C-alpha cells in the first residue's frame, strides 16, 4: 500500500492567547545605534512602543511566562522581563565580558544553556537568578581561530543541538568549513559523540556552511545554511533524528533565488524563508520542503528582514523598510493558509529587529496517513510503549463535524498536555508526544493516559514513560 505522510504542526498557546489563537508579540527594535522594545497585545494591530531601552543588537526569547532579552556584543548580558510590566526588569545578569551571547535554551525553570559566539564555552545558568551552573568546553569544534562561533540552539527530548558556524575571522568571516551541530546530553552536560568510529568526540557535520537558523519539529531538525554570501551553496537541510541521518539540502539557495538569511517553520514540510537576492533586496518566500516549490509573498518593502516567526496561523515579519521608503518599516502579519497579507506595516517605534511570540510554543506533530478512510473512530495503542523520547498515538476520525480533543493525563486525572483540539477531516492520524507538559517541561517517569474525546464519546489508552 502506498502511503504518504503530511506532518501538520499544531501550536498550542499556553499564555496570553485569545479565543482567536493569537499571542502577544514582543519586539526588539533598533536603528543600529540604539535599541528599544515594543509590545503588541493579542488581537491588536497597534504596538506599544519605546517601553524600555535595550542594546541596539538584542534578541528575545519567551519561556514560562517571562521574556529573556539577550543583549549581545558590547553588553553581554541577559535581561529578564515580566510581560505584565515590560518597563521594569525583574533581573539582569552578565554572561561574561566580551562573550557575545546569541541564544538561550531552557531545560526547565532552573536550568538553561546560553550560546556565546565569542567564546569556546557554552554557559549553563539558573535563569531564576543568573547564577552559573558550569560551562561546556566546545573548543574541540573550533576552526583555526580557536572559536566555534556557537549560535542557535534547539532542544529535542534530553538532547541539546548547538549550531557552530566556523567562520574565518581573518578572511572576511567566510566559512572556514561546513557548519557543525554539537549534541549535548542535558542530563549529564556531556557532548555526545556522533561518530564513535572516528577518533575523538565528533559533532554532526552539516551539508553546507554558516548555519544561521535552526528549528525542531518532532524528530526532525530543519537548518537554514547560508554558506558564503553570493555563492548559492547554502540551503535548507533536514536531519531525521529517529533515522540518525540527514536528507541533505532539500531546498538549495539556487532554488530560493538568493542567500538564505532567515527561516520559520510552519510544519515539517512547510516553511517561510527570507532571501537576499543579487540586488540585495530581501524577498519573503513560502517554501514546500517536500518538492522544493517556492512561492513569493507580496507586500514587504524588499528592505532588510532580520526576523520572522510563526504564531499559530500567522506569519510575523520584522520589516525594517527600504532606503527609498523608510516609513514602510514595521511588523507585517500574513495568513499561513493563504499567504495573504493581513495587517501591516505596524509601527514599532524604531524599526523592528527580533520577534518573540509570547506563548510557550509547544508543538505536537500530527501525521495524516493518506489511505482508505476509516469506518469507525478509534484510539489505537501507542508505539513505542514504553517509550523514552517520543511515542506515536494512532487514532481515526470519521465525523468531521465532531470536535476532536486528544490529551495526556496523569494517574490523578490532571491534564498534562493537549495534543490536538479542534475539528479534523475523516481520516487516520498519529499524534506525537515527546514526554513534556503544556509548558514544555519534561514530565516524570511512570504511567499516563491518552484520552480521545469525539463529542461525548471518550476512549483512553495507557502509555508508559521510562527515561
């Protein structure tokens, strides 16, 4: 039987979500000399601007109800903000003078990793107070200048994936080699050897150089790689963690028509990309990762687009405007179903730089199997079961008019995680659960129940998590 799989990402908004599924948007803004922040409430198309001065080169992350502003080269600190009062920081802590932090990845409320572009040591901190919990030496993965240029990170299960750009600082910052993914066991803080047959501890070599963006969905890592600007040797690579192999560059920069500068993932086969073309105009593209089809989006200024993010069924674009029309700077909002421009440019004071969607982005992957339609609604046995990383939960829907809710509960009947909520067409599906709750925290070992609700009908199956 021929089967194809369509993976659809359902993002459940844990905090500040409205009935329409929109989240608040936190935006760092900059004129490349000074920086500030702006906030767009859920459901609004107007920003509150100039709320707090930050570094002119800052990025932001949202986790567990707080905003973490990463003040990069020259300030080298993390600013922690409460969304209820963005003008008054809760905490500010240093990550080392001259370290140039680039990203922060949270294992839980008391442990996070910080990539530092200008050092060879990954920092571990307690984000509650900024205290250091140690460092992980990545100097073995550096190029000739002694620095691996660690940047973006993604957490999948108990493994942290860290991109290393390996740029030649003495030769116009071109890639000295293909990029690397360093893999770290977050339970031991040890680097995992990705090639035991080779001498030493090996990272995962990427298909091209200069990995500038990284996203995880289920068992897949999707990496945007620029290589050198103008050479068209980069593209979008997909790594299948379950298979332990790379699919290579599934979409090349030649396919995209320019240098790849940003990526946002809608699902495992749909993405949005920003490219810089031969005239240095920035283009916004919808990309089919299965067949390489690229569709341009209309409505952006063609000026610099430093950041794009997905918020449910919305694509959020930070458009800094063109030289000819600087007033065109602002946030653009597109419908991910139609690629239509819904709103914008929304003024953010200074031009927008980086976007943080103010919800815990808990992604459940739903696999739709294209085969004979079921004649009966079912919830089948999860596999593998017991599991220690992810488990797939097959189920079938026959009535598209019935509301579907698939959720995980503990033995006390407390809801741990919603895997899907809403209507589905008749068909066979498989949800993926990664052993995390609705706030992204790893849950403990033991038995859990997966319950499928179809209208008033309820069916439950037991799953066992063993780490």
